[in-house]
C-alpha cells in the first residue's frame, strides 16, 4: 500500500486544557507520512507552551491574533501540501488507527474524494458518553434534518478543496456544513462505517453557546439549495427527512435501543434538526 501524505490542520485558541491530548492523538498514530499544521489565535492560557513541546513533530505552527476559527483553518490549509486533507479541533481526538485506515481506504478506492467515518461523544475528561454511528449520504436528509457528518471523522482529497474554493470566511460556525455540501455537489460522499474520532461535548463549546447564530448559518445554506420555501412545505420536508433519517440510522445500527426511544417522539414534535444538531454539532475549539 502506498501511503498518501495526510495534512491535519488544528485550529486553536485558549484550549490549554485539551490540546495536549489532541496533539498526542495525532502523533501517537505513528503515521509515517503526516503533515500536522497548528494555527493558534494568540492564546494566553498556556496553549502555546504545549504546542512548543511538539515542535519537532509539527510541520508548521504559528500563534498570532486572527479572525476566528474559519480564518485559522484557511491559513492552515494554505500551508498544507498533503494528498489528503482534514482538520481536528483542539478539543477533539483521533482514535489510534484513524490515519492508517483512512490511507488504506483512499489507496484502495481511487474514485473516493470525500469520505466520512463514525465518531463518539466524550466528556471534558475524555470519558465515553455514547456512539455517533452514521449512515450513507442522503442529501434530502442533510438539507432538511441536520448536518449529520461528523467533522473530525471527515477526510478529502486535496484537489477537491481547491476545486470548490475552500472554506468560506463568512461562516463562523457552519463552515464545515458549507464545505460538505459544496463537496457533495461535485463528488459522491462516501460513508465508511469505522470509528475515527472522539468529539467532546460540553456547555462551553462555541456551537452550544452560539446556537442562534449556528441555526441562522445553516438556514443560509439550506436556502441556497432548496427550491421554494413556505411553512407548510418546510414542515412536510422536515417530517419526511426526520423519518428517513431514523430509518437509515436503524439500518446502519446507529441507534442503540435507548436512543431510538428518545428520537421517535421527534417525529411528532419539534424538528430534530434543531434538537439533535444542538447535541451532535462539533463544538468549536477556536
């Protein structure tokens, strides 16, 4: 197997509590063709001291004020020279076999350009909360229920990032969702049913604190691709997408029994797009 160069970009700002575990999860992979780029927004909490301890393993890092997480990611990817791109926020973790499995998948699937695996939620101390097993790509579900692609378990070929124009600086919270749907318009997203990351879930996360803005940004993305909108049509689409999402998750083994009991009432309740996404969105580390 040939080993493609994998560029991992880590944006961070005042994440001294978590960043060492994140950096270890990248470098303890033992992946021999790794390019790790860390972009810090001028942290004052000891984050930079941790980064310096990994100086001989990180291909490039900087620490200076920036315009937020999306700006940091754009800077990071502008430095990336790998064949495969991804980003890992500084409060999340790769599982030990991630990069080798990703490399093997791309090596054996020449047609694959954009892939996502499964994830799991962990708490502030890294203790397991529950699995986040996903299903195959479905644009109707994605547009009308929520962005179900787990960001830290998502990888893509470098050329597609350039083809679609990269990240959009106008998105501060839904920058991943905006990128995913633009990828999906030029290539078929592929789900790989393997655990590739652990996402921390805690109240201080950016997407949790700024829920209103997150929903507004996702609304902008939806409006770009959906034909027509009215309260009646939106309600019908939401119901259909929610039902299909539950069916697809069941078929993929994504719902343990207790989770299924919790999600079924949403078929007649408030849109799971607003409730489930509040739980499953990746919290910002910047």
